[in-house]
C-alpha cells in the first residue's frame, strides 16, 4: 500500500494520450476532446502511429519519440500492446499511468503482464478497464464521460465507470464540484486503499465518495479508510447487497453472515458511512460537503404546513434523530412573529400565509437557540408564499449568523420538484442543501449525525481491554493433532476441550467410541444424560436425528445410542460414525439460548457473531456481527445490538441474565481468532445464559487442513510478542508493552505531569496541555501505521511513551518519545528507543526519523549515539531532523 507516484492523478503538468485519436467516435478522440475542452494548461502529447493534428497538442508516432517523460500517461490501445507501452514509458521515466483499455480476453494474464512491466520501473497503474480520471482543480478531464465535473471539494472513487457518469449528471444539476474523480477499474495495481490515501492527503478534498463492488487487500483498505475517516467523512455504497455467502457451510454462523453483512461491519469499524442507494449516496455527499459536523442529533423543524412538519417528525425517528426542545426564550420570541399566537414548540408551524419576513425572523430565533443542533426549514407551495424571496431571506439570516460565529447546519425542504428547483440555485450559492421531500431532508440530517457518531467511534467509544487467560499450548495441540489426522472438522469432544482451554464453561462431556461404551461414559457423569452422534460428516446432528435428550439412566443412554446408530447407518450410509458424545443433561432455570460464533469472510477475514441461539437460530436471524479482534467494550456493544439483549436484561419475573458472562465468551473467541489462525469457523450453540452464569451445551468448529503461516485478521491485534521486561544500564527495571485503547486515562495523566519544557520538546510548540485529540492519536492506534509503546515502572506507574507512525507504504516512520522528568538520565529513554527501533526493523521499516527542537541537546545527543544522522530542517532553522537507516546493511 502506497501513494508513491500517484500524485500526477491530481496534479499532472504533462500528459501523454497513448492512443489519442481524431477518428470520429473513438475513445481516444473523446478523451482528447475532454482534455482540451477542460482547459488543461500543461503539455499534451498524442501518441499514435497515424498523425493527429489538434491545436494545443503535440503528435508523436510512438512512445520512443516523446521529447521527455510525461508525468501522466493515459493508455487507450488494444490489449496486446499495453504491457510493451508501459515498459517503454517506464524506461523513459514516466511513473504513473491510467489504462482505459477494456474487453480483455484473459484478464488475469493481462494484469500480471501489466504489473510486471510497471514494477520494473516503479510505475503506478490505475485500471485497466476504467473510465479515466478527472482532477477539476488542475483542469484535467482524461475520461470519455459526456459530462464534465465542476471544481469542488468532493472526491469520488468508483469501481464502476457507468456510476461516475450518473453522479456527474446529478452534480451538474446541483452545482456540486469535485476535487478528484478516479475510476478504479480492475485495480491491477492501485487499489481502493491507495486511492483513499491519495484523496485523504489532498487539501482540496473535504469528503470522499466510494462505489464499491469488492475490496481487495482488505487490511490496506481498512488502514487507509480509518486514517482518512478521522479527518474527512467517507460515504460508500456497496453493490451486491443481496449476494449471500456460500450456501453450504458447516456452521450456523457461516450460513447467517452474508457478504454484505461483512462489508457493513467492516465499513462501520473503519468509520465509513454506508448508504443503500445511489440517491442516498448523493444526498449524503451534498449534506456532508455543505454542513459542518453537528455536536448532536437534535433537529429543529420550521414549516408553513403542519402536515409537512408531522411527516418530518415521523421520518426523524427512522433517522435516529431527536426532536429539539426549544428554550422558553425562543418560544416567546416565536410567539411575537405568529399572528395566531404561540406556535407549537417543535415543529414550529408559522402557517400557510407566512411570507419571507416571517420565515427570516423565525430562522433568526431558532439559529440562536441552544437546544438544537441543526435546523430544517420547510416550505409548502402556497399562493401567498414567494419561494425565491423566502429562500433569499433565509440565506441572509444564515450568513448573518455565521458572522456571529453561529455555524449551525441548515437544511431546506421546498416540497414538490418544481418548487424545489426554483430555489435550488439560491440555496446552492449559500451552501445550503435543499430537498424536495421531508423524508429525504430528514434522512440527510441523519447522515450528518451518523457521520459524527462514526468519527466518535474511532476516537470516543469506550474501550476496555481484558487479558484472556487461556492454555494456548493445549489449544494449539488440539488443532495440530486434528490436522495430523487429516481432519478439518473438530469433533464436539475436541471443540469443548478447545473451549475449556479458553476458560469457557462447557457441559461435562465424555466420548464413547461405540454404543456399548456409552454405559462406561455415564459413570463419569450425572443422570439424566444427553447422547449425540460424533461424525465429521454430520455436523448438524439434530437435523439427522443424532441427538437424544432426557435419558434417565445409563441403560436408556445405551439403547438410545444403538437406535441412533442403526437409523443413521440406514439413512446416511456414507457417514463415518466415530462414536458418541455423552453429557450431563443440563437444565438451567430461566436459561436463555444464545449463539456465539466465528466465521471467515473471503474479503475481511474472521468475523464474530452473537445472537439468539438454539435450533431455530437461522429462522430467528437475530444477530450482530463485528470484525475481529474486539475488546470487552465492543463485546458488550455487540450483545446490545441484538434483540436477544432485551431478553437477557430480564422481563416480568425472569431475572436478568449474566450478560457479562456472554461478553467474556466473546472475549475468549476474539482471543482464539488472534491465537489460532487455523480456526476458520466456530459455533457455540446453544450457549445457555442465566442469572447464575453461562454454559456451552454444544459446539462445532472447522479448521484449515494445514497449519496457517500467518494471521488472517484484517484488523491487527496488539503485537503482544513485543511486550518485554527491560533493564537500563543504570539498573532501572520497567515493563514495556504496546498501548491499548483503554490506556487513554493513564496517558492523559502522564502528560499532566510533564514539564512545560518537555511538552515543548515533544509537541514542537508552546502547548500547555495535551489535547484529547492528541491523546487519542497515541492510544487509538491501528498497530499497522501507528503504534505506541508504554513503559511502566515496577509500581505500575507510567515512565515513558514512544510513538511510531509510518507513511502509507510503511517504509519510513517518525518516532516521538516522552519521558517523565524524574526518569531523565536513568537510561529509560535510551532503552525504550532501542526497543522501538528493534520493532521497526522487524516490521520492515527502512528509515526512522525524529523531529527535534534545535536546542533539545539531550535528545539529539542520545540519537547520535544510537546511530542517527542529524540534519537541519531546510524549512525551519529551529528544527533538526534525526534520521536512522534500518536497512539490513546498516549498523
């Protein structure tokens, strides 16, 4: 993942059109026409064996004839020629190309050839099979779209060229502009993560739109999206909502989690606002570009028609909004403006005869009300209302409020298409989004509130880490033994032993190799008994009559096993029967059945699920899912999102169940996903939950055929292997470990006790107090691009913090270190920095830099002794850059 050499997509000064043409209707002609019509001010070279004569361009017959390397190449030639053209461009010095060529006969072979040619020259490729790219601020329109884009602050990345043309048509009518439009095509090289990084770094881009058909390189996508969403809203639509996961799966979890479910969970975890239609995508984009984030979800509604106001209130509940409660002062001010006396508090109905002045006065009062976060102004067309004059009056009030630094978002809803189109230019000029129906307007407000919530989920959501106690050696041995036997399905007996290794309570169970051995197994258990078939070919035991319950004694258990075996051999002769699982028949007073499961999504890896369990779990379809790993707070939140959570909370005379116990089980399953990359699927169903606790009655699991060599997690877990006990040369002992999100209070307290001079050295400014956002950047890390290491003294007190932040391609990183004042001169900084450098080298980072004040002598001296080379910052004489190479040959 890298944005290296992708900047010409937005800022190229020289462009070569390989296959540019003047043949009527040819793609090369359309692209050339668009580039010229857009007013591109740089050099345009047209490469075609046949002469092309167009003013403002230079024609050459081949790439070899180009006078210099173009910064950006647009390739539109037939498939067999493309790899050779890329190689020729690369030898010339071009480092970025967009391949529009489509109609590929063997896409896989073509992609490989293109990548191989590009990588020889460190060239980046967008496409193939794409519409092209637009960068309106640079006047670049290198597409064959029929509609140009206005310059603006919305970035668009789409895997469909056709969707881009639809968005452009919509944007033209609403006068919405773009910072960049990139048709990703088949993504032979540059993927969605790369392109998100590019727009995230672009100062013109304030929000990013995504049209997604499928994510490749999911870990890179998640890292890029999360980093971007911290600063810019990302709105996405995912095609293929109805597409299901594989129909034949071992587990209920695998059967219940569809592809779209996984995307939905992934996008929420990354802070991406997911919408379900093209209209919603465009409305959300307009809203988020026009309005600043809202602090809450309280909406004040102003209308000249009571019915319209009620419709807006109805829609507000569906948008997870709240009707604002206006202050008594505001209500009193509104009463003076309404001839019929005081209006309803909210919605504020100013009656059908309201003119522009009444609208203006009402808007003025509501904008200054402290009880609302946003204002929706509605207008129903009447003979008395002048739509355009009213709109102008509202715009003036919004501008006046902005002068007073009141920047409360305002939405307009002019009911009816004709009424709406009359005022659209007026509101567009003022940056006020306008809609033609109450539902659309309120839904757009919901997007604004949801975008705030998603950003807060990255920075503000409660975090609670718990160390899962487990016998990991035993767990790994269970899986290795099954793999050695050629098994990919674990028997119930082995799965329960796996659960026990992670301290998950299970029903006492014994294995009987035959029906006759069931009697002996009963001797270890307590009547009544349950007997279940054990067969790797029959994972859903109850579906085939492989479960017998409430067996009063050992004789009944043996008889049930014999009958079960006879029936299964008759009905399923191909099934291999390994034996029987015999267990205590567990009866739990007020027990509620829950399912906890793990499945593997092809794109996003391990997924965890919780929901209503039992034999009807698929029918009930009550589930909540998340990507793994999760912390304890996320486990609790997962349970809360299910309908089952209300049952667990207790009702009537049924006491509340042990929700904390369910969360502990989710913690354990999350730990399994981290520790056991061989585990593909796991069902704990039913997990019976009562006030007394939890107990797993049945479980099944599927593993890889061979030992996994790498983690399948898309979200990286804290690298616990880099926790260590260290000793300085001066004898100071401390424990260092990667930061966790719930370390936020400890880190905040640490900086509260750092001297002003040390704060200046750490943050390169005169900061008096470290802000919450700065603390978040140190503690809410993704362990891919950013990681912090905390050094704790023997009493558990925080001694020092080191933060390592990499660029997107993870070849260069910047390190920042803070040490408690009383620990200075004791070797803590040196020893901690050595530890972080070892980690950086192990991660493949090539260069580490530290930015220091020129007068921070102690830090500069330490870094020189550790092999850093110090240079002056060419842009700031008060700053020094200390740089160390970690390449294999470096000392």
